[in-house]
């Protein structure tokens, strides 16, 4: 059961309460991405990239850049799908128009 809306609220609280750790922001961005809220995910990842994290957290910045790149690719793919579906709908409506006197 995927409850990304619940997860996003949870990770937003974690990010606020444990601001000295990157996990809350990382998981919040993933939840926002899964919800299709690419703008919010991008903002969250930018917050993650803007901060210097202690080395004990590993490669936080490279992981955030990777998530950002994946999010941008997914958003682009989503937009292409929307445009394709719109084109198919227009094509179907054009071919369903009666020709001649009927």
C-alpha cells in the first residue's frame, strides 16, 4: 500500500525536527516525487544541496543531484506523455467529424 501523502507529511516533520540530518529531506523529496509534485521535490532537493553535511552522512550532495536529475527526467517524460495523449485525443476528434452532407 503506497501512501505517499502520509509519507510526505511524516518526512516533512522529520526534516523539521532533525534539521541537522539529511535523511528527512532526502525521503521527503522521494515522497514528493512519487506524488508527482516535481516542483516541491526540486525545492526540497535544492535545500539539501544548499547545506553542508558532515562527512558521516556520506555523499549527500551526489545523491541529491542524482535524485534531482531523475526527477527532471521523470517530469519531462510525464510532460511528453501528456502531450502525446493530447495529440491522440485531437486526432481522434478530427477523424470523428462527419464529412459531407451526412
